[in-house]
C-alpha cells in the first residue's frame, strides 16, 4: 500500500472519530490538499474498495479501509508515544516524525519500539528517578553538540 493511501485512510479515520462523518471539505482541510485533487484520489480509493464515495455524499470507510486506517493510526500513536515520552522530543517534532515513520517501519521494528516503551514506562513506575536520569542524559547530550 502506498503512503499516500495510508495517509488518506488514517485522516478519514481520525475525522470519523471526531465528527462521526467524513466530508470532502473536512478531508481537504485536514490534508492541506485542494478539494478537486482530494476527489480524484477518493475515486481511486473507491475503485480499490477501501471507501464508499459518491459525489455530494459523506465518505465511508469499507471494512478493509477501516482495518488499514486503524492499523496506521495505532502505529502513529505508538511511535508518537515513544518519540515524545521516551526520547522526550517536543510534541511537534514527535508528531511529524511519527507521521513519516508509521508508513515505513517494519512490523517487527514497531513491535520492539512498543515493547521498549512499555518496559521503560513500567520500570519508571518502580524507579521514578529513571525518567529524570534519562532527561538529564538527553540534556547533557544536547549541550555537547556543536
């Protein structure tokens, strides 16, 4: 599956969760793409059986489209959590990087990242100073950079 297809499906899923319905104008705004271009791509997704789309109607994800959208969204959340909570990157950077990485990482790599995140969070509950030490380590690394 192409990255662009995944981005469309994930964005539609997010809109569906927030607004209950998916409209071309909302999708266009969320993606930052003009409506005519969005409509052309929606036709392709409909031909592939990933969405139901009729002109001037709401857009609906098919079961297959919904499954893909959920998978991509869950990958995004896991990566954003790792980047923001474990690597302590600013939220805007974590969000942008998660959006890029969700499409290219192997499932095994993502599984390891998720397990590492869970392990570190569990360990930090047992040893609360762990995350403070990690934060100090990152700060020391930053000051050493040119």
